[in-house]
C-alpha cells in the first residue's frame, strides 16, 4: 500500500454559520469565503454567563433496582426497548463524586444506568457498578485495610497501584453484538485502558472479559503486576454483515514517553528537597521559563535518546516499545490478531490514544485521538497526594494535544490467517495506510459502504480542547488570575478554546488520498461538540444502514467558570484558530448554551444542521441515544434521549428525533437518581439472561500473574484467595 503523509484537499469546502465578524479562516491552505447565516452571536439572549449546574459534579454509588421514574410530560406510546448509559461514579474510597481533592470526574468505577421502556405508561430504572476482578482488589486495599500498602490511587483519569497495576474502570462506552450463533444481542462495556467485558443485560453483572490475560500484551512488558495496563479502544466495532468484532491492543515506546517527559522519577514519593526545589524554582523563574528550560534539556538529548532508552530498559528489566495489534473475535473462540506496521516495516506509533476505531465493508480505520490515557497519566501525575508538586509538574509536562488527527487504514482483504496469541507465538504483520487530517478529533463515524474503495468519514473536531485535562484546585480564572475557579467545579472539564467543526471526508482506502472534505461550524451549536447518536437500521428491513445521513450531536456550550488561565495559556497559539481568542473569551463571559442538534450528512448534499434545540441557560446535556419507534417508516422515526443537568437536578429528557426544536416530549427523574458527567450509550430491543457459552475463568486467568508478583509480595496471593476469587468461583 502506498504511504501518504500529506493532507490533500482538492475539493475542500469550509462553511461557518453565525456571526463571523473578524474571524480568520485558517482550516485550509486556501482562502475560502465564509458564509453568513441569520444568527448573530453578538446579540446574546442573556447578559452574563449562568452558573455551571452543581448536579453535574455529584454522583451516588447507591445501586438502584427497578425503580419507577417520575414522568413529567407525555410519554410516547410507541417507545420500545432498553437504553443503557454509563458514567464514572467515584471509587471505593470516595463515596461517590466529587472527589474532595479535585481529581478528574472521568476517573472512577463505571456505573451502568438502564432505562426500560417495555411497559405501558411507565419507565423503570436499574443501576449497577461494574465490578471486574480489579474492583474487588481495589475494595480490599482501601486505606486502613489489611492490604492498604497495595492500595490504588487516582492519577489523572487513570487509577493505579504500583504493586497491583492499573484499574480497568469500564466507565466509557458499550458495544451491542449479535453473532451468527446468538439468539439474542450481547453487550460489551468498555474502557480505554483495559479489556472489554461482556455484561448480562438483565442483571447488569459482568460475565467475562474478552480475551485472556495471555491474549493481550501489556503496555509495559516485564512489569509484573496482576492487573497489567492493556491499552485498547473504548469504541470497538461490530460488523453485523460478517458477524465479527474488532478491537485493538497497543502500547507506546519509552522513547515516545520521553518525548514529552524529560526526566524519570520515583513513583512512590518525592524527596522534600526536590519538592521544595521545584516549588521555589517555579516561583522564582516563572513556570513558562521553567518549562522552556526542561524542553531545551529534553531536545538537547535527542541524539542520544535511543542509548538512554536501552539503558533504562536494561536497568528496569522493562521492554517498552511501540506496538499496535488489530484484534478480531467471532464471539466464541480465541482472539485472532495482526501486528500493524508502516510501509517501511516499523511499528505503528500511537502518540495519544486510540479512543475510537471504525469499520467499512473493505477497511478498518484506526485514529490516534485527542487525549492521552494509560501510564502517561501516571507519569504526568505521579504524586496525587502532593498538590504542591502536581502544580509544578503539570506546568512542566502538560500541554495541548496534537492539532492533527492521524488515521491508519487497514485493508480487510489483508487480514488473512492471523496469529492466535492463546497458542501461537508467530506474529503476522499487516501494512497500514497513514493519513493526516488537520484538526484534533475524539469521535468519528464511518459509512459502511465504500464505493470504489472510497471511505466516507464523519468527524466532530474539538478545537483547542483537551478532554484528558480537568480543572484543578489551584486553577484560576482566565479573566482575573486573582480569582480562583469556583471550588465545586474542581474535577470538571475545561472549555473548548476555539469553535468546533463538523467534517465529512472522502478518503481513498488504497492510496490514502483525501478526495474531498467539507467542514462547517455553527456559532450556536458547535462549541464543544462531544457525543453522538444516529439511526442504525432501516426500519422496514431491519438491515444495518449502509450510509449515515443524519447524526445527532450534543454540545457543551461555553461557560465562564470553565475558562481557566491554564487552558487559555495552553491554546493561545492554537494552530487552526478560527475565532480569535479574545472573542472566545467574550462569548464565554456572556455564555453560549448547550445544544442538541441534527446534522444532515447525506453524501449527495452539503453538510447542514437542519434541526436544533437550545437548552435554557444553566443547563448542560450529554449522552444522546436514538430509540427507533415501533412501526417506523423512515430511519429517523424515533426519539432522542439524553441526560440533562441544571441547578441541583439531573434528569433524562426525551425528544422527537424528527422535531428537536419543539423541545422535550417528557422528562424523567427520581429523588434517588444522582449521576455526574455521563458518557456513551446503547439501545437494545430486548434484554435477557446471557445465553452465550464463552467464559474465561477468573482464577485460571490470573493464576500465573499472581504467582509472579507473589514472589516479591507473598500476601498478594492471599489477597486474591480471600478477596477476589470468591466473587467469581
């Protein structure tokens, strides 16, 4: 396959709707006129930015069983099926959210929320914390417990124990699957730094991981811990035509880490002398100059980096190298995998994360997405209980994510006779096609159809935003550095610092050439576009959609209190800036509301937002999910349900998918319901006790890992025997 690095937009169109006064378009190498729309963002509907709702910061870990929801409004009679949502809910130490020390809301055990619409005139809710084996190890090593010397701590959006490894928090997304041998749909719950787990859709209990520990390669090869860091994707894909599931397993080289981390330090504690030195030096020189010094230090050693890497690997007995495996699974047997390499034979490097992958009839597309996870979170926040040091290290090490999105295209025709790591050590390599898209991306979707080998990719670009960052206790306002951010917001995401874009790209899967691109932004709707929903099947045939024509998105909006000095400084020189930073600050000062909107993305028409609902001031929304209605005539006949926070309330709102602008049909609530920032969703027509035979025995799966670590820590074997295995035997 031909190797392509350059962005080529021969048919690129970029459109901005809304007030574009003074806006310079730099998305394309060519100057393209901006198109005006009737919306005027200089004439805001409110005079000052409302308060971020406190309810988005709190979550209960109390599990609810089949409670009846209060319905405000009219519940449609043709609702059907079951909606699943997942959200972090704090840890065994925190008693829910928020964290008292301001840790990220995105770190924590997944809580699954299932809304049942299978009874007339009522909606019922069941919730359950996701509890894989490492959950019970975390619970058994809490502060003050018998095993507390092994306890886990929050490091950014990751939870880590030096002796036990990395928590698989399973708090991010789902994947419905129905293989040819299945009588009912099955459901995976996923996380970016762990194996996906299948759950029982009726009880919501975890049943089995997908793949044994032996079938996955840890990020640190040679680091003995019962819970290795397995980097994967929170969005594996299922091909309903060929009944295959695909996911990835990847790792970053030590050299990759050292590009952003210029020194190695002890993970357990920092000597007071170094603590005082960093603090004093940072105050005396200013953190920007201090960062420049460390950057220069790092750059000056690039020529000897490989020697340094080999020295560190020999010293620590760790093998830390780039690798990406594409994994295929048939729902019943062992995992099959292929090692992905570039045309020159070198391993595919992932610099940030692979949060999402996509599938078409003939290709699988992987993306290096716009936030970091795994052990880099540990290295960037090694002393979670020492906030004074965290300030210095954050200023030294944290920065903007890459402004470009890197794609790797795999030809499915090349996926022949792969390696089965459960019993075969011979790796099989497949060459990928590399493509570079300008603008950072966390989520994208693909049309399944790829005529003439042309892939259609739909992307939401979050511009000037790092979703792996969060507001810290020491953050100050971008408007006045003397003013701290409101304390209740510590742990929340920052604002986007430039207007987001929605893009549609046509890419030739064989050459990697970008044949056309169309980008739009909207002065109302595209500030912080994050999560999506879409119809998945033709209503009359039940067959999967070949092409996406309508995609529903939610946007965060702009909030004055989420605009911190740190995030503004980070993105002041943002490469693809469309709206001047001073104007973004002005918009945030006044406030831009959250939106739910429908993007018409038909391949034969220009991208266009054709329906939108503006949430009232002080409301935030997330987690949209499409629910097809009974006896639907067209794909969009159905409903959109999403989570909504305002004041001290959190609710589910239900909209007519064909008429968002009319507002919610009904709102669902309950006094016991308390969830923080929810993430992804799924819909199933029916639920039931799991019938599939695939099952990995926990004791057998962990036996060798526990034996190895017990040579150094003998009581870890007892921990597993007493606190972990009994929950699964």
